[in-house]
């Protein structure tokens, strides 16, 4: 279950290129620097969904509440603090069968009550077992397990410095090929992204 988190940052630099001609507006060169920092995550976010179906609305709600209570009890067993457990986005729908024979009206199957639950686990050694126990609670869907780091700000700064350095090196190399030099660089709006890679960490 352990995965590395990849933080990728792109930086666009614009620098003036000096030339022998006395231009009022010196030519500009745009370069993109990219840096990737691999980070060991220190928490996992479980995004869950509990859905119950019954022809009686009250029964559907009670069954849904029971699933949520089991998930909350499970979070307590795994010593997940209450502030790292969220239950929200309750939805109610009427479900009907899809009749192939258009002459027959759809059959009412019942009311579907859905509630989203989010758990944040800090002890990643227990992530795989928690996932197995979640299925026993009656949760009908796991929307995803996100591995992330609480130190993202520090690693973003590190990646940005590396990306800027890479962009500067590109700009100097291009200028040398042109037999010129670069002036002061300015940074354009940057783009960052964090995503979970599929390979396990050592």
C-alpha cells in the first residue's frame, strides 16, 4: 500500500537576449523548466460512499445510518481523530427498473439514500487492513484512496527552486548557441500538480 507521491512543477521564464544591434526592444527568449520531487507520503485519505436501497424511506435512512455508525466505529478502532473524519453530501433518489418493453411502466425499486464519508489515516502501515475492514461495514463504493504528504509546501518550494534552475540552464544554453547572453529573467505564472504514483516505495 505504500506509494510515493510525485510533485511536478513547471516554471516558465522569459529573459532578454542581448545582441550587437541597438534595438529599442531586445529579443526575448521563453524557456520552461520542470522539476519532479518524489516524496514518501505520511497520510492516506479514504473517500467512501454508503448507499442503501429500500422501498420504505425511513428504513433506507436507518440502514444508511447504521453503515455510517460502523464506519465511525472503525475509525475509532484505528485511532483516527474525529477532526479527520467527515460525513457529508447526503442524497436521496427514487430508483426504478429499466423496462425493455416500452408498453410496461417502470417498476419502483425503492429509495436510495447515499452519504459520503472521508477518513484520513496517518499510520500508513495500517492502510491495507483498514481498506479490508471498510468493505465489512456495508460501504458500497470507495471513490479512491489518495496518498499525500503534509509537507507539500516545503516540497513545492524545493521543486520550484529546481525548476527555475533548469529553466535558467536552458536559457543560457540557447543563448550560447546564438552567440549571445541573457539578461534578467522574469517568471511567468507557474503550474503545479501533485499525484500518487503506482510504484511502492523501498
